C-alpha cells in the first residue's frame, strides 16, 4: 500500500510505500502524481521505501517502470529513503529512467531527504 506524505510542502510530492505494491496502488500513485504535477512545475519527489517489500507480481513491476518512463522529466530531484543498502544500487539503475537528479537516503535521514529534494 502507499500513502501520500509531506502534504505540508507545496514544492514536494511525498509517497510512502509499505508492504507489497499492487496494480491498484500504482494506479493511485499515478493519479496522485498527475494531480500534484498539475499544480506544481517540476516539484521534488520523496519516496519512502523503508517499509516496502516489493511488488505483488511481475506485471505490477512492469507498470511501475511504465509510470517511471511517463514521468521521467517531471521532477527536479528524486530522493529515495530506505533501510536496505541495495536501494542505493536501485537508485543508480533508476537514474537512467529520469532526467531528475536522484539520491538515496538511509531511513534515519528522512528530513535530509526532504531538504535535499526541495533545493532544486
């Protein structure tokens, strides 16, 4: 599941993912991104994956990649927050799908991630 976070910042879209994401979750994320982008030009994006465990199936992962491609130029900076060090490698790979500057932050660095994403 996912929840919108960081609503107090008009220049950032915040998404917190928990457990396994389904197609319905990704549809909701896509709607949230569309609505947020309608009111802010190239905001920062902060994605908290500290409680994320994966995707419900391979098709859901494919949908995630499709959404990334659709929004590849929509954000100024993308901060990924998580506990697993392997996410740093994932950020490096995902950076090929976007023009936005990307950076990985440890779960204890959530505030630094927000500050970094806001400095576009």
